[in-house]
DNA sequence: GCCAACGTTGGC
DNA sequence: GCCAACGTTGGC
C-alpha cells in the first residue's frame, strides 16, 4: 500500500465538501507528473487531503482510493474549465481517480507546523517552490503526520489489536 | 497583491 | 533542440 497527498483549494472543494459527498472523482489534474502519480495509485491506497491557497495551508484529513485511474471526461467538454482539445475519448491524455472520505482531522495541521518537524524535511510538500498537486508521501512521513494528528485528537490512533 | 518557481508553448 | 515569452500555482 502506498501513500499520497492531494491538494485542493477549500474555496473550490474542501474536506467538508468531501465529507458531505462521501466520494468524488478527482478531476481537473492537468500536469503530467501529477497524472503519472495518479496512474500509480491502487485501490485502498490512502491519501492526505491538503488545503492549498488557504489560510493557513494545511493537511486536513484522509481519503482513500476507491477507483483506479480512468479517463478524465472533463477534458472532453468544451464548456469545462479544464477542457483540453488534445485529449479525446479515443486517446485520452488526462486521468482521474475516485476517492472516498475517510476522516477529517480534529485539528488541521498547518504548513508552518509541518515545517518544524525534523522527519518531514524531505517531504515533497515542503520543498521550496513545490507545486505538484498529486504527490507520493513516504511511509515514515505518513506516520509522523498521523502522529501529529493524533496528538490533537486522542483516540483517533487507537487500535483494538494493540 | 506580489513574486518565486515552476511547466508549457512556439519560433527559430 | 534551444530558449524566450508566457501562464499557472500557491506561499507569503
């Protein structure tokens, strides 16, 4: 199982919107690197949901992949904001995945506080100038962030088998 | 609103 | 294939 991070602008689609919708298709990715990562996503992979262009920008919760990459139909629609005439049904250029809401953190983890974490210094999200909207998250990075989230939400990391 | 750090486009 | 111009992302 692999871990990922998806960026979204809360003014456009927030973790609360995802919580309400329960499930959504992650459309509109128009960057090759991001697309390639989406194509590597597998059923059951978990993703952090990140609010970009927010005050503060923050990791806000968790979702999981419930459908692997398939053509992003919004690229075919001339009236869509993310229309791309170079993408066609017969030869799709852009893909999307379906994600399902898992949980929202009791307290969001703001970007500045993540920067303070020693173990996250190599994280793609924290790289200067990083704009990748779909990115892999290392296993150790995932754990560190989960632990941070648990610190503000006792019980969320409780495991019945422990 | 500013601007750094990209990615893309298109002339040559 | 180079690279300048341009557009976008996203923190600040």
